[in-house]
């Protein structure tokens, strides 16, 4: 098995911003909560997969290379991203 590498990213859904991060043994290009569907069409050479959940992890789909047959992921988290505060009006 390959070593775990850190991956992170962000996406928007219905006007909300979400950040994700995890460690995985295969390159993860994107993660989406399952309830944030439908999933966008995967780019050529990639596919969406649903990894096994560990403990209380969220139900997600991961975008991986099409050649990935099996991988492991840990500490997967998707949460609402904090937006920068707007400057106070003068």
C-alpha cells in the first residue's frame, strides 16, 4: 500500500462555500458531500467513487484518476468555509 498524502480543496454548492481535506493513498482531485449532488460530470480520465466510511466520517464522493482500483483515506472532512468579513463602511 502507498503512503498517505495530504489533499485539500474547496467547492461551492447552492451559494455556500465548502472546504475539504483528507489523507489518502491515491490522488484525490475533489471531494463532495453526497447530499451536495448531483455530482458534476467527471473530466476525461477521472471517476467519482464512494470510499468506505470510518467512524463518524461524512458520506462523500471522491474524484480520482480512472485507473485507481482501490485506495484508502483517513481523516476526511468537509465543512462550510468561512468567508472573509466585509470591511466596515466608513
